[in-house]
C-alpha cells in the first residue's frame, strides 16, 4: 500500500513481531452518539493507511447479532467494523454479548456461546468474573494486529454503573487505551454533554481522554467555532474534530437505528415490515431499502399496515411474547386477510415460526416451561424450542415463490427446530439440506441475510412489479457487501476530512 508522508513513520509501519498493537478507544456521551460509525470509519482509515486493524467491544447489548464462520455469535456492530477493516469477523472482537429478553433481563453470550439468562442485577454482580476472558480476547487480537479500535458503550459517566466496569474507563485502564470522547450535536446540548461527562469522571479517568469529537454536525462549522476554545479550556482536552452528519447506509445494531422509524414508503413498491417489540436482525432488510423501486416501512398496528405489496415478519428475540403481541394488536388478523387475497407474506427466523401452526416451549427456553401457542397457520409447520442454539453460516438457492432461483448467502441463529409437513421447501442449502417452507402466498425461512447477494431482492422486486402491473427498471443487482464497501469508503472520507488524524496517531504512540 502507498506510504503516506509522516515524519515519524507512525502511520504505515507494521507492528514489529511480538509487539503489542497500538489502540484507540471511542467513548460517547450517551447511547446513539455515533460511536459505532466512528469506529467503523477509523477501521477503514487505518486499513487505507496500510495497517492491520481489528475492532473490539468488550460488552455489547443488542438484539442484532452476527454469526462467524465457525458458528459463534457476536455483535452486529463489530462484524460491520471488521468488514470496514477488511478482516473476517472474529468472536474475540466482542467477547460479551447481551441480548435483552425482557425489560430487566438478558441472554448472556460469552465468546460466542450462550452462558445463560440473567436478570440485570445478577449480571451486574457476575460481570467481574468475565474480566479474564475479556482481557484474553483483547490480548490475543493485540498480538495479531497493528491497531485495535475499541468501542465503549453508553456513557462512561453513568456513576451508578462504574463499579467493576468492563466496557468504558474500566477497560481503558486495563488495556491502557487513549480515549476519544464523542458528543452528539444533532440531539442538542453537545457542549454540556462533553463538559458534563468529563466533569463526572475521576481525575485518572479524565487523563485518559486525549481528544473531544463533536459528531453529527449539520451546517456552517464557523458558527460553532467560537464555542470550541472555551470547551477546551473548561475540560482541558483538545477538540480533534467536528464530524459532519453523514448519510450512509451501514448496518445498524439496535432499536435506535433511524431506519426503524420509517413508517411511510415513497417508492412504487410498498413492503411492510412488522416492527415486533423484540425485533432482531432487522439489518436483513437493508438491501431491500437500497433497491430503487422498493419502499420499506416499519409498522406496529393494523391500521398502519394498510394494503402493502408484501408483508415481512422479521426475527425476534422472544417469539412467543411477540406472537401474543401480534395477536392482541390486530396485526395477525390483518396479515391473514392480506394473505388470503394473495399478498406475499415472508417470515424470517422467529417470523417463520409464527407463520406455522404451533410453537411449543417444553423446557422454558423462552419463558414458561410447557407453553404452547397457536401460530398464524399460513404454513404447515410446527416448531419446538430447545435450549441449544443453532448458529451457522450457509449458502444455497431459493426454490419457492418469487425468490425461486436466487443465490442466497446468510446465517442461521435460532433456538427452535421446525418440522414441515407439506408445502414445498423455501431453499436448498449447499450441503443438500432444505430450509423453510412455502405454501400459498406465504413462505418462511431461518436464513438471515437472504437479501444480501442482491438476487433475492431483484427477484422479489420483479415479481411485485408484475403483480402490480409495473414495468420494472432492469438493473444489475448490487450485492450488499459491494454496496457496504462503497459506503465504508464514503464514511471514511468524511471522517478523515473532519478529524485531526495526525493528532490521533500521536495519541496512539504514547
């Protein structure tokens, strides 16, 4: 790779054999401050600068997860950051993943495998025991890469949560990381955010903050500039960049994702995704959103559902409780009416389970042991939950419905086993197995990411156009991976132009 002018040679010189990787940590003043995208941008910048880079987040809380090639589960954000860095996602990049299963409890996943269900209080007491595993994961990455980009979680100033912290300043101390503190100006009050966060930290914690970042700025930076010097004076920390609000379509990790707030479709084709209370892996629909003819909107009620061209039931962390919500909200009856009229209905993972006849939980994997619920009955399938989770990457070819013939790449991540007694398989996997089911206007699959190659997206759009009497605009399908590469480069260009990268490289050398 091209060497950049740097008198110290800090940018592109690879790590010496046996040398521990340099690191930089991004913390935020709050959840949603843009930490994940900033880390993705830095991963891409370091890659562009010829460095081997890996992301790291010791503890992530999100319902959106990813599955590695070796069948382990990790946070979606770190999988995206790995892609930005041009490396294969590795469970060591996110050793602890919390998947909320209720308002006060989560499934605890450690090094890619389920450790158990824990109420918040229990996990708060337990997390100290995870420090050796977190450090082992970090140190093994640090021995293999030149740079580690570390993402914090929430805010480091949550003084009620600072005891035994393993994700913000506690981790920064353990790995001796310099910290960038990012504030979200788009929400307002960014000066108070940054100053207040610094003020609530202990002196040794403040000393770790080497730079402030004002993120998501819209407008003329000159109007902002008079406030920067006083902020630097009050905090004792330099402002190393004002990052513009960048409109990029990169996979989001949780329910704060702005795409989930889209309730109207402004394109010729209207695809309604049911926004389940515990919706998971909604990044499945990012490729659909990128299609020029497909408008994707998220609905939470029967009236809002209306008469779309297609309905999708997405994945969920709590299939039984979300099925009950679907029934009580009136959405079940509305979906059944649409399906009877021939509207395509697609279920993915938990949504696929809901479309079947019954769902049973004999061992209490999701809730009360012995629970059995009636599904929507659109597919001749019955699901039984088991404690063991299926986690695997797969490839295959769609066989049914509007998707027939599409090349598929994705992953399975579920705790149920579904027995199909009729219909036809949704797809055939590369190992010869079949997955999913199709019957009438409904089809379902366990395959997350089925739209990522672009082929299923194109086939669905063409089928919906024909059904609606629209002449589809033919365009070569762009894979989700190729599109994301373009977006990573756009993001990196914007962030590189806004941050003082020379200063950031100097921080990492101390």
